[in-house]
C-alpha cells in the first residue's frame, strides 16, 4: 500500500490502535518528517518506538533501526508484523541461510523497517545491501551506549558515524534514549555528528510508578511481605549476584509463586526458556541479575523489586521503568542492605568490560571513575528522606517543586529540619581532623566511644570527641548519611569512603544560611493498599479475567507473547466499555484495524457470552451473582472452542 498518503494520526490509529499521541511524540514525528535530526530523551515506556515507526511508514524507502539488543529486535519486529507492518531484523541470532534470505528480501523492498545490530553496519554483505536500497532514516535506539560517560558504553556504537558517511545520501538521523544526563546528551550529539538536532526531553517522570525504599533486617521476609500482596501479578526481582537469584526464586516457589532465576551462569537455552516463560506468563516472577530486561517490552509487569541496591540511578530507573509500561499503576521497591555498596563496588572494579573492548587505559580509568561516582549517588538515593521521585527527577536535571504523593516518603510525610548547629559541628570537625575518616569511625568519634580504633588514632584527645554524646551512634550515622544525601557531605571514591565537606556546606556556613535536611515523620513502613483493579466493580473484574484467559489462548495458538495481542490496558477498557460490535470495538484504545480484523470477533464473542451468562444469573437471583474465573472452567472452555473456530477464519499463523 502507499504509506506516504496517510497522516500520522491515521497511521497511529490504523496500525497501533491509539486515538491520540502521548505528550512529546507528535513534535518529534513532525521534526523527523521535516528531515531534521533529533535527539529524544523519553522515559522507559514513554513511547519512543512510535516516534520513528510512524515516520518510517511515511518516508519512501527503508528505515534502519540500530539496536544493541537481540531480544528487543525480536520483540519489536514481532509486534510490528502482528500490526501489519513489514519489518525484519538482522543479527547474530539468524542462521546464515536466514540472514541471506532476509538480505535478499530487504534488497527487493519487502520491508519498511529493518532492525540491525551496530556490529553489522560495516560488514561487506550489509554494506552491499545499503548501496541497493534507499535509506530514508537511521534511528539509533539506546543512544547512550555511544557515550563513554554513559552507564552502558558500547564501543561498536562508535562505528555509526562512519557508517553514515558510506551511504550514497545521508538520511535523517534520530537518536533515542531513556536515561541521559546533560553530559551524555552532548556526547551523543558529538559522536553521532547530528546536524543542528532538535533536542527534546519529554520528561523522565512516570506518574503511574510508586517508589519505595526500605532498609529491612530480613530482606527475604520484606520481599515476601510485598509479593504476597501481588500474588496474581507478574514482576521482576533484580539481584546483585547469581546466588541471590537462585535463593529468591527457590523461596518464592516454596511459597506458591511461580518463579525462575535468570543470570549469565545459565546456558543460552536455559536463559531463553526462562525469558520465554516470563514473556508468555508461564511464570509470574523472574529473579534476575541485570543480564535480564533490556529489550523486554512486556507491558503487564506490575512490579519491580531491587533485592539489592543497583550500581547507578540510570540502571535503577531503567530497570524500575520495566514496570507499568501499559500506563497502569505499578510498584518499584528497593531493599537496601549494609553490604550492597561494597558488593557493587567490587563488581564494578572486577567487571571484565574494563579488560576488553579495545579501550585504552585512560578510557578504562575514566569509565571506572564515572561508575564509582554514579554508585555513590545511588547510595544517596537509598538514604534520602525527601520525595523519592523528586530525587530521581532532579538527578536527571529536571526542576521539581512539591511532593509527588506517589512514593513511600510522600505517603508517610516528611518535614524540613534546620540542622545548622549540627552542620557547623560536622564542618569544623572534618576540616580540622588530621585525616579524613568514614562514617563508622566518625559516629564513634562524635558520640565519644573509646573504642580501640578511636584511642589508637588519638581521636579521644581531639576537640570534637564526644560533642554529640547525647545522641546514639546509630542516630549520628544516620545524620551523616542524610548530609551526604542532601549534598552537604561527600564520600571519597577510594575504598576507604572517607567524608569531606562540600562547597554547599562551607558556603552555607560562610554566609550564615540555614542548613536544611528532610526528615520522614514516621518510621512505620507503608501498608497502604494499592490494587490495580480498584476502579473495577466485581463484574468488570470477572470479565477482565476472562478476556485475559482468552488472550492467553490466542497467544499459545499463535506462538506470540500475550501482550503482543493486546496489553492489559486495552483489555481493561474492553471490560469497562463492553463493546457489542466491531465499530464499538474499534473505539477501544489499542485496537487498530489489523488487530480488529484478526481478533475483534473473538473478543466480542467472549464479551457477549459473559453478558448472556451474567444476565441469566441476575434474573435467577442466584446467590452467586457473577461468574468467577476459578469456577467457570466450562464457560471458559466453551468460549475458547467458539473463538478457536473464529480464529481459523481470521488468523494466519505465517504472519508471525
């Protein structure tokens, strides 16, 4: 068909089923259509892919999407093909015959969008293809990978600029990332050699995510306390070590939660099976190292738990952002432990990436130093007592005013505390001691504890020894951590982690300005009930569960993940709107023309059968006024049987 005659809004509805663009999407699309280079910083789940997929359908020729992740390519192509958009990927997961077939089809103009790994760009076969086809746009996904200042530096990305010079005509270049500081953004522009790019930050905020940080004595019990309130939902538990993933998965399985571990120590086939089990909802929870997740576009992940502190705010926000990609309420919990920092530091220093990838020693030292700075700021997040969302957004350069009312700190409440007197004591002591010390020694020093390490260093003879003897060592240590989190104190990047005053503290004292920190009003952990289906009435919940069961039947039959058919948000709207015909079904957000043709009658049948049974039950004034999912196996099987007949008429498995 002629893609060039359709307006962006029409394409959005036809292929993706949405009536309107999300904030920030349309301006980017218009800039690309006007052939301007762009750099877009959008949060995970913010709809980055549509910003290049819509222009790709309107441009002549092909759009190349450079992606570092095989799983992401597969997921995106599966989703595009299911929506009726010709797409393919070229990466190492293809056999040589498959790769040659894909190249031949691409050369024949069979595809509008081609995903490719950066390592393939300068290979002879791919270069030959690029001389034969018209490339109108190159979209660079996960663009922060090109920057050595970023958290996932990938040297292969540096070949992109060279690749662009080999093309007969320079295409539009659109770069996308979810996490980039100002320094990384500048580096992306320089390394990709973007020409007067339109730079747009759509905002890092994900309002549907609830953030919580806890410091439990028993992490496993804290994890269960959380997961037990989400037993019908799926989630990810991120762990620092492989051993932790196995322990968490074993524990949750023993409690009846279908779980599996995922880490680099498993075989390729084991990791693939676990990933597919999670994507296809055969398991509820995956306990994983950070080897899992990038490129996974599973929309119905309801929670992400970090069993230990991650190595950076960039990693944390990207991993936490895998929850609630469908826009529904979701939860992000971080469980901090006293050993998390040192474990992460060890892993950073031992990371094999510093001994490979052809980086110079100068580059290795630079990356290591930046990683340690990011780790320190990540720890500050774990100790701040202000709004957690405010801390996150300010880290990424956004100005935030007020409370978010959707994090554990705002829920518990916090107040500003003037600690000018305490600040002066810390400043005077740290600037007069003969050497710098870490928190563990300083809290004993200020409290006046005559421990061996205090007396051996002669600290019991210093002026500020015991000046805070009215406070416990734990309270003093907490204040030192809070001063770090608020930016008044700073840790050294070496293994000793000694403290020193920052310019913020010295300036405040010099100017006699108040020193303010944030304190939580209560230490009581949040027990607020938060349920995804709280706005549903009982009958709508029952219909929603039947629609989910029907979706699973289709997913198994067509060998695609359930969310590729429809995400939870679309099914929820169906349950509320209860469309009676295809015209009404087409008004449900997420139901495009292609999916309406494929799946519309199937889901309409489920809704009609449910309404019929529901009305009969109401008329009979039965004590059981609704059809529950667990007690309606026969009804569900009947729906699957009738819908299976519909599928044979409307679905073509070779599409996938």
